[in-house]
């Protein structure tokens, strides 16, 4: 995986997650005093727009990362960070699918079902991918163990 792929994917993940969380808070946790208001916060439409515009770019980058990182790791026999990788892969797929279907849902039942599915799978992805990054970082920083024992150094007394 190239450095620009890692940095751009992580940065865009942050943008999409942050705009999604902020939009969620504005839409469902804030209340307005105006009974005729369509939005609960003036920035709510901007957060949704940024989220919807950034998400397809994230999916494009996911395809690049799929080719350069994920398929190689799936082909290898042993990887220490495999569980969080699988969680990230599956939850990202469900999150992306629910996000796209959310834009075309027309009945209240499907709209509410897809909103819940998108929020849940997004939460699982954010936590799973964060764990994947932390475990991967710790594995890179951990000292490598060699298969041969170290030779004893004679001490002088």
C-alpha cells in the first residue's frame, strides 16, 4: 500500500465520519425553537452535502485500497490483524450499500430501516477501522522477534 493511498483513505474516512456524526447530531439531537423550521441547525444542509459528496470519493479510494492492500492480505495465510480487517471490510460494504439505497428510498418504512442500518454499520465500521489502525500501528512499532536466540555476550567482572 502506497503512502498516498493510506493518507488519503484515512483523511477521507475522517471527513466522511465527522460530517456524518455532526449531521446525525444536528438532525436527531438538536431541536429548534421555530415550529416552521425545516432544519435544526443552519449548517445541517452543508454537513449532509459534504457527506454525500465525499462518500463516493471514499468508495473510489476503497477500491484502490482493496486492490493494493486488502486482496493481498486475504491471499496470505497468516495475518495478525485479520479480525479487525474483516470487520472493516464487511461493515464498509454494508455501510456503502445502505448509504446509496438511502438516497433512493421512498417509503417511510424503507427510509427508517435504511437510516438505522446506515447508522449501525457506520458505527461498526468506525470502531472496527479505528481498532484496525491501532493494532496495525502497534504491530509496526513492536520489535520484531527473530527465530534464532540471541548469542550470550560474556560479561567481565
